[in-house]
C-alpha cells in the first residue's frame, strides 16, 4: 500500500485533478477520493489522522476485495489495480448522478488508454478489429534488455489458431497497437515465470530504464493524445520515465 500511494502521490497532475473536483466528490461522501485527497495533504506529518486515513483506505478496499482484509503480504500492483478500479467506479457514479455538474474522472483522464487489436486471417486476409480500454500494460522481461525492448516484445505480432468466419481458415496473426495515449502509462514488469519443472520462479534480470520511452512505433497513425479530441500525432510519442518503488513503472507525458 505504501509503494502504491507513493507512486500515485508523485504524479502531481493526478493529485491536482482530484483536488480540482473536490467540491463535487466531498459533498457526495465518496470515501476513496476523500481518503486520497486527505492523505496527500497529511503525508508529511506523523499525525494520528494519517493513521486513521490509511486504515479507512485499506478497509474500504477490503470491503469488495477480501484478499486485503488481513495483514498478509499482497502484491503492490494488484493493490494499485484494485484502487484504480474502485476510484473509477466512484467517478462514474458521480458523473451519472442527476443534477451533478459534469465530472472528470481522474483515472480516465490520467491512466486509461485504448488498445486496438487487429486479427488478420492468414488464408483470406480479412481483418477483425477490437478496441478495449486499459490502465496498465503487463510486459515480459527481456534478458539484458530495457523497458523499450519489453514493449517491443508486447506489441510484436503473433499467430493464433482460430476459425475465420469468412473462409474457414484456421490461422491468423494478431497485432496490438495504441489507439490513444494516457498521461501516465503504467507498466507492470512480469518478474515471475515457470521453469522446466513447472515451478514458479522469480526473475532477477536487470532492466534498463531510459530517460525517454518512445511509443510512436507502437501507435496508430492517428493516435489520440491525452486531452485531445481530434486524432493526430505530434509531440506525444515520447514519455519521461520515473521508476516507482512498487515494481510498476509510471511513464508521465
């Protein structure tokens, strides 16, 4: 929980977005948004209020995800995913309430992006396209490589067995591409794998994190930039990189 909160609070624009809508969410008793905002204000203190806020945050998360009820060690990235999911639910709830002014969800505005998956039949060439929203990419480690190499591996096309609805072909290629870019790209590094005996082992390979991360080669030609309605690609193909303490690496625009 500490690693996750440190990562989120290091993103100034995220905290600003939450504060910017404070008049909207505080009056509607949205527990997680209030906890985050109050924790951000109290993070440098050693007050009992901060302890109480941390307990409230954990209890709120555990209400819907029982894995976090006790004191056993849990995965930091899993906690981040659950937290972002519940924060988005609060945001959607606020936005749909009757009589409430338009609400900008801080999760959608900062972390979400659209991934376009194109499946091409190897027999007839017909394509099937599907777009889904994500707030994280889980990538494999490339031994001796970098985050850029791990991303290249993630976006590399691959073959799958599937029946084509037009020609009954049995093989197709699948290629993912970014259709929109987030302000902050969260990358989870898969540091666990199975060995030849089927046992789960941790990977200790070093990974190079460069000052900039290029996304242009993995994006569609008309990729949508953060906060941009018109699809175009200009300066947004590079992201500054900041390693986080929890294993996930946020890349801020």
